[in-house]
C-alpha cells in the first residue's frame, strides 16, 4: 500500500476527531478564538496534503511544508486546550499524541523529497 493510501485517511480522521472534540467544547467568548483557529489549522493539514497529491515536485514540497506548519499550529492550540483544561483532557492528550506522530511523518516526507 502506498503511503498516500495510509496517510490520507489518517489525516482525514484526525480532522474529524478534532472537529468532534470542538463540537463538545462549550462556547464562551474566551474559547471562540481557540475553536476557530484549531478547526482551521487541523483541517488544513489534510486539505493541503490532498492538494499536494496532484502537484509538481516543487509544489509538492511547498504543500508538505504547509502541512507541517499547520500541524505545528494545531499542536499549539491543542496544548492551550490542555493547559486551560478545555474539553476532555484524555481526548486532548490523544489528539496531541496523534498530532506529534503526523508531524514526524510529514517531516520525513519533506526530508525525503529534499534529498
């Protein structure tokens, strides 16, 4: 199985899990920005990865870099949720762990395309 066939569904699942998590978070003025930014960055990872699949090599590298950048931003917002105890703490920790694994995978892809 090609890596895309494994990574695409994993990125989609991650986005869906983040959106489900955010659906359970109560909306307050203070959490609005967190919910908006986290939903935007988390879904952007998979969207940019999908777009990379039909790109030239330079565009592919650029899209993977964007995926990494969005994944790092996602980790930032998830860490804020963890620190402020927003939402289910166990779920937030699982999302952070998955995010870290995705960053490692994306960095490996980027490194491979840079050689």
